[in-house]
C-alpha cells in the first residue's frame, strides 16, 4: 500500500510538472528544421490551449475503455485532472504560466521561438526525463 501511494504521488508530481512540447502552434506554418519559422507568444498560447483541449478529449476517450486496469485508470485520471485544472484556471494565471515557459524556451529573449530554440528545448526535456527515469531523484 505504501509503495502504491508513493508511486501515485510521484506520478502526480510528474504530471503536474509535465512540460509542454515546444512545437508549432498550429499545423499551418512549416516549422520543420531549417524553415526559419518563428512562433510568437500569442501563437504559443493558442497552440497550448488547443493542445489542452485535444488532451482532454483523448483522455476522456481512453477513460471510457472498459478493459483498463486500476493502475491504468488511476494514471489516466491523474493526467485528466491535470489538464482539467489547466483548462479551468483563470486566463491571467494560465497566461502567466504559459509566459514563464515561453520565456524559458526563448533562449535569446527576442520574443519569438525559432526552430533552433525548439530543438534545444526538446533535447533539454529529453535529458531531464532520461535522468528522472534513471532514478536520480531529480524533479522532471
């Protein structure tokens, strides 16, 4: 029981710290490597809001499955709770959080995220999760 509680707590903490992908705000612009496309904060915010809605929908569909184990259902419930929390947050608080993340990704602080900054952010996040998965105890 203690291990289950510890594992659930660790999972919840990880879900609350899940970084957003530093990806294009919508599928329209070509943001492949070398395209030179940049993303403004407004585009980033719109992409994040759309991503939250997509995640909520996908999680609701997965939770509707009848063949989920208790552990799977618990993990999906925690993830859905996180996205529901984000969606229900007041706009100014959510924008503040989005801005903090945007500023971390925007390494040169020019107010735009370019392809190199997105790639660097993704690699930084991959390294962070690799370390966490290796059990070094670092917060993801």
